[in-house]
C-alpha cells in the first residue's frame, strides 16, 4: 500500500512539474519546437511504428534498441521489484516485461493510435507521451486515481526512446 501511495505521489508530483514547464498539445497539430524537430502526421506515424508498435507487439529485440536505460518513473513495483527503478537492470526489466505490459495494458494501448500522442515542449527538450487510463476525480477532499500507464519518449541522437514509465495498477 505504501508503494502505491508513493507511486501516486510521485506521479502527481511529476505531473505538476511538467505542467509548469510544458504545455500538452496534440503532436499532429504542431511542430516539435526547440531543435526544429518538425513532426507532422507522417512523422508521428513513423514514431508510432518504430517506438510504440514494438511495445504492442512485445518485440523485445526492437525494444532493446528504443529504451533508454535506466528507465525513469514509477513502474518497478508493478514488476514485483522492491527497489528504486534506477537500480533495475536491463535484464531485470525484460524478465518482468510481461508483468508491466500485461494483456490488459497492451489491449488498452492498442486502442490508441499515433493521433493520441501528446507533445510536451520544455526548455531544451521535447517529449512525446502515450497514455492510457489515469482517470483523476475528486470526491470531497479526496483525489481518486484509476490505473493506467504513461509512456514518455525523448530523442536521443535521432531516435525516439522510451525514457520514463509511470504506472499504477
């Protein structure tokens, strides 16, 4: 329970930090900004094919090429690890991959397409995010979160790589 509450706190903190320095926008509607990385609909289709589709297909070989390790975020407890994500090795990540990206998660992500990609532009960086879930609602003084996953990608050299996963189940 403590890990779940901590994950929730970390996720909300990251949302607050990102919302102050970035503005979410549908990627298909604008370019990617600071480094003149123009992305149009065709660019997003390529991004989806190269960076998201391997997750949907469970293509671990391709995933090894598009994941930036160590992966930031709060996802390790969903894989059964009781240590910081920064200490989870690449081998451990792939050993627990199907626990994080289980049938339900993949099914929900498959309902999305490249047009559901959000762009976050900050000072000196651009992120593409693919998310499913995270219904937040207030009831009196309480905030309730439903489960979900947020996948964040940044360009490393010329390749969009998954660098952060926020997950809560």
